[in-house]
């Protein structure tokens, strides 16, 4: 009878330990992150740094600026309810014609690779090119080029990893 009680106590202890481990694992997934405002600031800095690599007479037409888009299906395996920030701009060459937007891709790809960013997309198909790098902390920078029969459209942008809008799952 005593052995049976010891066995029951051991089983109960194991169940409690597993339940605690499960709760701790959940807590780990719910750790604080940057806020969406901090992520947005970081994107601005990354893009300023990238645009500084281009000739000074190049125009950057900022097209998209979102600060808190839901991470509906987070690719990082983390919990739902987080958001991400994104920026997107069109690069417009100088009117002088002394420089072409086709030079954006080689300039920025070399700069980002020298910084040690991981290339995750480098695709050329038809009249388009997609190039994306990822930083160690999950931020991504990208270039999209479109050849429209000799006239090129070039977009450069950035997105943050999924973050809690206010830095924690509970805004209080």
C-alpha cells in the first residue's frame, strides 16, 4: 500500500512539473518585445541608412507607412495578437539622367551584404527582380524592380518582425 501511495505521489509530482513547464513555455512565448512605435523608428533608421548610399540627387517618394498591421499568421511560430510595421518607397532618378534606378539594386545589395545581412530572396524572373535581406533580429529590407519596357520602377522597403503593439501582450 505504501508503494502505491509513493507511486501516486510521484505521478502527481510529474504531472505538476509538466504543467509548470508548459506554463513557463507559454510565458516564454509571451515575452516583451519592442513596441510598434520602436519598431517604426527602427525601420526609419534602416531606410535612412540605405537611402544615404544612393546619390544625393535621387528622390525618395515614400508610398507606404504603416505602424501596426496584424501578424495574422506569424511566420516566427510566436503567438497571435502581435503586429508589425512596414515602410515602402519609390526611388526616382534625377531629372538630369546622369544616374539610373537600375543602379539601386547593386548598390544596396552590396551595402547590405557587407553589413552581414542574410539574403533570403534573390529572384529574377521576366521583367522583375525581388531581393530581400534579413537582419539577425528579424527586420527585413527589400528591393523590387520592374522593367516596364525600358522604364524602371524601383521600390525599396522594410518590415519589422512581429511585436506586441505596446511591448507586452497586456497593454496595462
